[in-house]
C-alpha cells in the first residue's frame, strides 16, 4: 500500500484547460516518476476552482498552498523544491501589494464568497463517487428516502425560500407542489443545462466539477413530486459536462443509489442525458421540452404550464442546474441555515461568472444581497489596466446595463429588476470606459435576432426592426426620433411576445437608453462615437510630428491607402481606409491616433453622395 | 439517390444501422441527426430524405428540425471548423477584430469554407473560457488572448 503524503489538486475547469492544465498534469506524471515519488503524491483533477484569470491554478495540501499561472517549465521546481525539500515556491504564489499570499484561504478572491452549490467544485475529483460521498454526498438522499415524506421535502424547500437559479427566480417549491399534487402516474423531472447566455459558464462548471451533486438534487426533487424519470438537457458545446454526468449516472446505478427500490424505500428512479443542438431559445422550458421530444424548439403558450402538461403531455418540473445543486445542502443543513443567508426575498447564495475588464475573471459564489461594489471590486479585484468602471451588464441578452450610480445596489432578484437589469443565470460582464454602449446594445440585439425562433411576429419582426435602427445609428445614418422609436418598439415587443426570449430581448437596449442616452444622442446628432468603437463614426490619423517616416504602416495596410516618404511623413487617405487598425497596431512610435467622429473628407464625400441619391429620388 | 457511389452507400448502410438501433427510443430524431452529421460531415437533403424514409417521418419535419438548430449544417464543412467565440466577454475584449483578422488570413467570411477545404469559420456563443478572451477554438484546442495577426498566422499554420 502506498502512503500519499501530498494532495495535489489541479484545476481542470474549462479556463485552466484552455490555459494548458492538462499538459501540466502530464508533466507532473513524468517528473514525479523521474524522482520516484509517484506513490507519495495524490494527484487529483478537480473542477473549476474559480479564479480563471490566474489559470492554470493548483492547490497543494496539507499546507493548502495556492499556485497560479503555472507553466510546464515550473513543474520540475515544484516537485524538487516543494515536494521533496518542503520549500514552497514563492514566485508562483499570488502577490498582492508586495505581500506574498501562500494559502488558498487567504486569497482575497475567496474572502467574501460562501460556497453552497460550488462547495465541492475545485475540491474533489468529479469522476470519483467516493470523494463525493466522503464530503457528505448522498447523505441528503438517504435522509429523504428513509425518513421524510415527499410533502416534508417540499416543506423544507419552501421554508428555505429557494428560488429558481435559471434567471426568473420562480419559487422552486411552488413548481414541485403543483406536480406533487397532480394525480398522474407518469411525471418527469428535467435538469435545464442549456446554458445559452453568452458570457456565462456557471452551469457548465457545476456539471463538470460536481456532477453527483446535481444528480442527487434531481433525485430528491423526483422523490418529492413522485417522478420516476429524469432528463438532463445539456448543450452540445459542453462535451465534458455531458461525459461527466453520464459517468455519474452509471456510477450511481452501479452502487444501487439509482435504479429500482433505492434504499428499500420503494422509490425508483432513472435518468438519461439529452444534448441540445444549439438554440438559445431552448433554455425556455416549453421550448426545451419540445426539443427533448425531437421537435423544433418552439415555445408554446402557457398555460398549460409544464407542471400540468409538460413532457409528452405529462406533469413535468424543469429546474436549473444550480437550483438542483443547492438542494442536497439545504436538506442536510436545514432550511433555517439556508434562509439565514441572503435578503428578505432572495435567500441563499448565487453563482456568478465574472468576466470583462475585471482583474479576477472567474467563477464565484456569493450571498444574495451583496452589493455590486463588493462583487466587482472586492471579489473581482476591481478594473484591469487603467480603465475606469463604466457599466456592468447582468442577465445576458435578457438583462441590462447598470452604471456607477448603482454600485451600492444589492444583488437580488427584485432590486436588479427594478433598475432594468435582471439576475439572469449569473453572467456578469464588467465594462470599462472605453466601451460604447450603443455598440453593446447592438451586440445583444444581433444575438436575439439570430436566436429568435421566429414563431411570433413581435419578436421575429420587431427585433429585426430594432437592430436595423441600431445599425443605422452606429453607421452614421441615425435620425431624430430614433431613440423614441426604439423605446416604443421595445416596450411593445416586451408586452406582446409569447416567451421569455421576446419579452426580455429589448432590455439591453432599453436599459442603455435609460442610463446612457447621451451616447445615443452623440451618435445620432454629432455622428461621432466618443469611445472610438463604432468604425463608421471614428477615424485614424497619423500625427506628423510623431511620425518617423518608417513606412511600416504603409506596408501593412491591406488597401494601400497610406502614402508618404521619410521626409514628408505618411498620411492616410480617408476615403479608401477600411479601418482595419493594422497601422495603429504596428506603428513603433505610436504616432497613429483614433479620433472620434467622421473625418471631414469622408463627411464631404458622404454629403455629395447623398445629394446625388436625392436628385435621383426626385 | 440513384447516383450514390460505392463509398457513400457504405455511409448510408452505417446510418441505417444507427437508425435501426435507436428507432425504439422515445423521440430519437435529434440524436439520429447528430450521428448522421458525424457520419456524413453535414446533412444534405438526400440524407434527410433517407432518414425520413427509414423512420417514417415526413421529410418536411426533418428539414424543419435541421434548419432550426445551429448545430446542424446543410453545407459541407472544412477539415477543421474554426469557431470564434462571440460571447459577451469575448465581444467586449475584441472578438470583432479577431474575426476580421481570421477572415483576412483565410480569405473567407463567417460561415464559409476555404477553397482548399481546410477551414470552415463559424461563430459560437461562449465557450466558457472568458478569462482568455478573445478566444477561438479549433477541434478541442482553445486559443486565447489573440490580439495580433501574427499569432493567428502561427496557429493556423499548425493545422495541415
């Protein structure tokens, strides 16, 4: 028998894998073998530890040392210095204002976090059922099956105040109760893992990092409402999540925790995995159900709600991955423990994916009600580089942008909604003052136009109309009244659309108009993008005083619109310029500036063109 | 389907086997189409008609499903699919510029395949590597923090 004196936890979340974690793992295998200490080190591939920006990261126990940005070349040093000589490698540790932070528990990123759904994520091997059980896994299922009635379970969830983590925030127990009360002999439970929000990877990380927890949560839900069959609906873009949940199901079956008559309780349960095929609208529960049925994922009117007539016409509960992830802990630690966290109406914690112009991008779990300031500046570490905080986008294509005035708003379902954003599934995108909000609104509108299923016209035609107006504004053809038209369209689309996608799609535009109206106005009136993002409303210019006449820009220009000589210096011929930015990037002395507004030459040309067309029209 | 060559008839046989195996599952259409796409690389009308006949489903319904989901393609794809992430994090960190650089390098626009059949460029919404934004993916390899054309060139050269 080997004695393992060191636990080496290598984060294999998607961020760290992209940064090369698997190569590092291989290298560890080699180096440990070379030094003949393979049997002393317990190497574990864990799910996402959270601080993706530091990736690849690892934690080494018993000391709990946290290493960041490890490369293949560092492995030798870690093994010889740390593992063999017992001297942790200080240069790989986090340094905060000249202080070296050795232990994971002292890393500022983790300070304000409370992990409930992510309790084991980054701590255990997601492919080992034993490790999950060792951390208290399946204890909740045992408690429920051997000592609680289905109604008891629903009551606990009701007392806990848990609300759906997919975005809407619908109280979980109400759905469960409805299906529980239904007398149908055939009921279904579905786990919604169709995480389509761009910029969000919470569900993915949980499915990859702690699949058994989600499965246990689903089984408890199934018991509470009398369902015997479950479906995991997971995006095709998440192959690892699909593989891990499939593995968890087969492990649970092997151990008898799933299948017929579990724990002699008379409760039987089976689950299968269905993969999505790339349609954002399938995150909507009716659309998702139709997709499992092998149809186009079109939403259908509610009522009837899925709890009455869902999958194959039978009562069905659809819950988000994170919602299920909370269930086992609530059962184990009690409703009171859970409801002590959070605010009056939003209980517990919420997982967020922090991204954008922020120092600590990554996966975090914080108590509800935390202020945006704490989330962005304490947990997130503040802005990266010199940029100032400008806006934060919450809730993806259905959400909205909030500003510096909202930093002290608590993050809960109601507060965010009141201000035009929404909790959504948990994507948080922080933007600095170089971003153009009109362009951001256009991005989300473009997304929704593409993802609209086309079933109902307010969404199909109305969103397209909104996008065209936004395109007009960002290309310099904006007209007086466009802002009002966008608002009018947005409000009617919200009211008239059938499903959540259409109802919420205008939010990014409406919220940016609400808080950044002057940016829309400069785009329309001054034909200028102050942040130099909208290419038609900015131009490049070479500063003659700084130009050294090296000709590099002229050589790199794909349309040869830069001419000059060493003596005369170089100029850009504005009419031919396609604004690719190559010259800006290659200039060795940074003599090229981005300038807001249309260049006078271009403006004169456009005006002349307009006259011609007008004549033609007349 | 009179003109099927020896090669493609083998592919159809394989598909027929898959359909036979999955037929009795509850609503396996999307699963079957996924595997069909794996076998043929894409889903031309002929393949859709074949599935329709074997499963006893109207071809119109299959066409409806194929055109609904982004995952399915009715056009042949290149040897490698280069997916540029256009999630929000990548967008704010410069995905449009990255797309422009790749387009210039490959000489194709979004959704098109290079003439030599090496790459198809397409867009995906978030690959969950937001910390590395902007990102693109070829097969299972992710490339992040791509901020200049030389990096793009160097990476593309690795794929023969």
